[in-house]
C-alpha cells in the first residue's frame, strides 16, 4: 500500500487543469482576485496568481531579503 503525501492547500479556490485550460482569463476574473489552485488528478499542479497579488508577494520578498542584508530602504 502506498501513501500519498497530503500538502496544505494554499488557495481557497480550486479548478481542474482541464477546466482552467478552456478559458484561463475568465476563470481568473471569476476568482475576483483570489489565487486558484489548479489541480491534476486531485493534486495541485500549479497556482494561478493574479498580477496584483504576485507583485505584492514579490515586493514583500524583496523587502525581507533587503532587511536580511541590511539594505532595506
């Protein structure tokens, strides 16, 4: 018997790869700014992240990296 590792889902909304592939822009619009976990065989294949959220995450990472290096502005 094999055991699959269950990981924490990092999105409130999910969609299958098949459905997402049909019209990604419409699904992202329908998500209203939320991140989508795109599933294949009930496992997260990837996360579809809206641009504003992605940019915010990158800004936070850059700020954290800057503070670790002592170069935060």
